[in-house]
C-alpha cells in the first residue's frame, strides 16, 4: 500500500469515526465505499477490525445508558448465529 492510499484511508476513517461518534451511525457507510474504490482487497476484514476500538470507546462512554438485558440477548443471538453460520 502506498503512502497516498494509506493517508486517504486514514483520513476517511477519522471522518467516519467522528460521524459515528456524534450521530451514532455511519462508520461503515463512509469507510466501505471509499475502501472498496481505493483498496478493495482490505474489505471486509479491515472494516471490522477498525470498528472494534470505536465500538469499545462508545460503549465505555455510554455505559450508564446500556440495556444490559437487551445486550445479553443480542450477544446470545449473534453467537448462536455465528456458530450456525460457520
């Protein structure tokens, strides 16, 4: 990957993280198309890895407002679905 491509993706990720952090959605909507045009070989793994720190930060920031019961059910469903998908 050339430095120009890396810089363009880094700026895109920064802008997308800002949008996700303020609005609550948009990271993948911004990063995926740009990454798909510039470096399609990075999708979807890079997108999923880049989302982890952002989601951890937002979860920590909003920890007082989390619905732990709902999050538990969602986690159970995602785990079962992932195992069935494999």
